[in-house]
C-alpha cells in the first residue's frame, strides 16, 4: 500500500512526435481528398494550387520569406522576456533530428493545405477579395494555436507569418511556397533552440 501511495501518478501523456505525425498525416490525406473533390466539381483548378508559371517569383518568395520570418522569430526570442514567450519550439529539442524534421514537415504541410489551400481559397471564392480572405484565414489560424491563450503577445508570432503565408500563396498560386516557408521557419527555430544557438531572454 505504501508503494502505491508513494508512486508518482502520470497525469499527462508525454508529447510523441510519432503520434503527432500519424494524426497530421491522416488529416492531410483528408484535406487532399477535399481539394481533389473541389477541383473535380470545378470550384478550383489545379492552377490554383500548383502553378509553376513564375519560377523566379516562387524561388524568390521562398528564400526571402524564409529568411525574413526566421530573423523575425529570432528577434522576438532575443528581445521579449521569457515569461511572455511560449516554449513550443524548445519542447521538441530532446527528440531525434529525424523525428523533429518529420514532425515539422507534416505539420507544416497539413496546416498550409488546410488553411491556405482550402479555407483561404474558399473565402476568396465567396468574398472575391484577397486580403479579406487572408485576414479571416489568419484569425482562424490563430484559433488553432490555443497554447498562446495564456501568452497573448505570442499571437504576433503567429499573425505575421500567417499573413505572409497567405500573401505569398496568392502571389504564386503554388501551395508549395507557403508550405516550404512554414517548414523552414519552424525547423530553423527549433534547431536553433535544440543546439543552444539562441536562448530566451531572462
């Protein structure tokens, strides 16, 4: 009885990248199926998702937006006191590099297909105004990140990237562009924390 009394109780399941990858992969498959159906029923065309008519613009947007958002994340980390910063990126640093890359990859893919590929495009169809679609999609994107409720200043860290993801998507009509920028931003910040290249301000 004493053993049972003293044994610590596990109240919260540890984060598992493998479980998250499975969940995100499943949702990504569903989102792709929805997009396929929307194309079949002529709501969208394939050019709305994978246009390669502007290769230079595509590459330029990926490079500049990735660098810009990574610098933006670093500046927030260095200048905002740690008590206001969510430590999501730091929570992954003990996992293997392969697990981190796989999780960041599928997570960014799912979010971009859902928010930019489906939601933002649908708002554009009904509202016929790009920035209105981008802003409403960003508000919904904020709602998904519930971990920032207790640290609202971190909403800046989601709002700015989301607006940029939406803008570069409409600029290129290629869902790979915001996906790659999203992935590079997330993996870049996570690896900077993992290898102690940056630390939060105390």
